[in-house]
C-alpha cells in the first residue's frame, strides 16, 4: 500500500507515492495565514471602521491640523498581499486627513522596501492602484537605505542596537504605516518601520542567522524590534500610527486594526495565535520530512527565480520551519523541485556572485556573515544598482544564505527531480531523480521503517 500525494514542483506539480506509514500534514502560514478566517464582507468599510475606533491613539483627524506634513508608508510588494488593501487604506487615511484640513499636496507616499529592490511606478500601481500613483507623482517614492542625507541616526538602544530611520518619516508631523498582511509572527509590528524604513546598520541586529523568527509568540526578532520602536518614539517625542491587517487569503483581508504600533500588533497576534497553533504540537518528530517547492519567492515578485532563492531562501527558509517543527535532530529533508539554474541579474546581481564565489568556499552561514558581509555591504557597483536601478541591496544575497543554519538540525537534504544534479550539489545537497528514490535513500540511512512526514 502507498499514499498518493500531489506536491508543488516548480511551475507545476508532481505526483508522488509515499509509504503507507507516512503522515501527511497541511501547510500553514502562507499568504492567508489567518488560519481560515472569513474575509471581511466590505474591505474598505473594515478599514474605515478601524480608523474610527483606533487602539491607543486618537483618530487621525484629531492628530493633525491644516498644513501638517504627513507621510503614508506601506509594505512593498514582497509582502504576499495581492488585493487592494494598500490602496483602500491610503484612501481612507487621506479622507481623514482631508476632514482635518490637510491638503493632499502635503502628503507623501513611501514604499517601505528596506534592502529590497526599488519598485517601478507600474509595479507599485499593481499594489496601490494606478490612480494614486498618477495623483502623487514625485511625492511617491521608494525608501533608499543608502541615501545618507535622508537618514536620521538615533544612536543606540539600552542593549546597544543601532537605530536609523528615514528622515521623511521622522520629520513628518504624522507618519502612518500600512501593513498589508502578516506572515505568522514574522512581519508587522515594528518590523514594518524599524526595518522597512531603515538601513543595514539597524537591520543587521535582526537579520543574521540566529535573528529571524516566524514565531507568533515569544518572537526573538520582535523583542529587538520592539526595543528599537520604543527608543524611536522616545527620541522623537511622538508616536507612529499603524494600520495592521490579517489576511483571509492572498487577496482578501479578514481583520483590520488602526492605532499605535504596539496596540495593533497585540490585537493581530491574539488572532494569529488563536488560528495558528505552534507547528511543533501538530505531529511527532519524524526521521524524514518531505515537501515540494513552487517556483515562487516573495523576492522574485515581478522578477525571476534562482537556485539560492529556490533551495535556500524558500526551501530552508520560508518553508524550512517544518524541518525543526516536524523533523528529529539529524533528520533527512527531501525537497521536490526541478530547480533550474536561471539567474535574474537585473534584480539579483549579488546572488550569482554569492553562488559562484561564496558557496564554493563555505556553506556555513555564520562564516559567510563574518567573511563576506563587509565586502557586499560596501560594493559600490551593486549599491549603485540598488539606488538607481531595480536591484536588491547587495547584502541581500548574503542574507539569503542564512537558512543554511537549518543544517545544524537536519543531517542532509536530498533534492528530488532537479534538472541538473550539479545544482543542488553546488549548494551541498544530495540529488535523487524522484521523491520515491529519495525516500529509499533516506531509508538506507534511517532504517526501512523510519518515520516519514509529508507537508502538503
């Protein structure tokens, strides 16, 4: 007897046969990480209602006066929210500002892309609407983490974390941030501001192999970010205004809150925790963990994939939480993907450099950080392409190797179905033609009756 499953596999799917002792668990934490919440019947009305009943702060119309300078920042398109929530929220905020006598000409829109690439006006139009892009003209821009003239340094927090932030956000009379959706506990809260509108000097305190976390509760990354946020607001003597959303699916919002950053974050996490129990409680640890990889990454939106994004960033990163949640220490991980060796040098120029020069030297993410971070963060050519083109900041290629830390938990990764075995082998992984053959190889290591869990 066997169990038939259909797994994501590049641009399509693959049919696999698993031993009948295998357990199958459902994926969680995708774009619709609200865990099955119903969509709001009227999204625009849900935003307006949230603005009329904010948490921890007065309504926007009571915070500003005519002539006030306002910044509205919003999540960049890498946040997997593809509906009209950004545009609906911007329009609702503009309506409250207008009610207080603030002219639209005194409002600036900022796409909070942090070290992600800058997005074109046409690309931003797909997230906030073409009308807003046209209306705001040159008052719409992407954040530039290398524009030192427009960065404010707030020194360090009590624990020594550097804090830098966009001058546009700091010097505005009011800065409103629109968070378009949560990925479990990874996004939202102060991450939106203290990362999205910041610089590598600040971001480095959370973006290291041990710094990132998707935990809904007791999130070590957000502990650092919360400290940064409190330091920012004390230093500024004023508060940021936040719109926080939980999605019902990739295009629909379930719940919306407005008000202070900490207050809206707490409300959102309460919902997320109730809908997404810890993955470690869902199954006993297994010897073998199997899942498929689609040819998609948030970092390839409007762009192309590459082997680092497929195998490491997505395979061990965004989906790699399953390894520690469902696999025993020393487990075998089987990734089903064709992983073609393709490169998008316009958007990810430093990624090919990391693949060709860094990974052959070391696949230890801690050593990669120690040996190569300074080189990539100061690479003039790559930085110019980040500032004046549509390339990710050069350090992003280094950050994408951090999920290799999962290899401290897993003993090996077998890539099933790779078009060229040399591609996974370059990353230090093994190869098998099919998932079935990969399982047979894992059984030789763990025993014929080894436990298997498949994520689907």
